[in-house]
């Protein structure tokens, strides 16, 4: 699970902090990721097939769930096709409502721990680990970073020891920073391969061969 530490009780402040952290990650070329020049043409072309609207990740939301809509509006839109299960605790200082359809979690609504998500509450943060969901360009959870680079350009991974050592990845040509990507490499602490950091901040263009996009998040 992700490990977000809240510095204040404000959900808005948390979202701004997450977004600011990722926005600060620069994308100039330094070290090319291993094998990045060997573009996976067929995989990239297949990935870029436009997903149906109910499986699309955009800067507005994930599938039928949109940031800015209320929880009640989402429940009305999905009707009896969905189950909503509270997961508490889900991550440090955050709970979640898992939205399940066809016996599989589609995505989660993330909100402040210790509160109840009411029908009138506005959705501010969404997350999915479901590989059926992808951006219009075809980037999705479970995709290797190498495949994602073929679509969005060079990947830059980073973490900060003062920020719970949370790792993020941004791509040189990703169209929006409201969509956030979280990497992982099975059997490794990080998806990236890091050298010396500066002031507790570490950044790299290198990553483990098995590094993938673990989850995709959309913020308001």
C-alpha cells in the first residue's frame, strides 16, 4: 500500500503537496534507461488503441468516476452494477472506498481517515491498479516502464527521504500532471536505480528491467 503522511488535517493541502512533489520532478535527459532505445513498437501500437469511455483514465477521472463530482453522483451513475466497500485504514491517514464491478475492484476513492465519505462529499483523489483502465494514449497499471516510455517519452523516477520515500515517475511527454504514476519493481525497494542524492532528494532515468506502473492516480 501507499504510505502517505499528512502534515495537516486538510485534504486539499495533501492533494496540493502530492501534486507539487510530482511537478517538481524535472525531465531533462541525463542517463538513458536500460534498453530505452529499443522501442517495443508492437506493444506501443497495441496500447494506443483508444479505450472505451468507461475504461479511460484522464485528467478528469477514472472511468465513470470523475474528480469534482460527488460520491452520491457516482453511486447514481453506476446504480446497482457496483458495490462500494470502505477500506479503513487504507494508507497512513487515508481511508478508501473500493468500487467493485463484476467481482473485481475497478478503482478506489481516497479520502481522509477518520471521516465518513458522505453522498454530498466531492471526490478529490482516485486510484486504480486495474490493468483494464488506461489513458487515451494507452498507458495503464501493470505496463512496464519501457512500454510506457515508447508512448510518453523518457521516464524520470524520484523520491525524497523527507517525503516518506514515496517514489513517483513522470514522463517527458505525458500530457498532464493531474495524472500521477506510481512505479514498482518486484523484489526491489524502488523501481528506479539511484545514485547519490542531494539533500535527501534522489532522481534517476535508470530503472530495473522489471519495473512497471503499479498504480495510476488522478487528483482534482
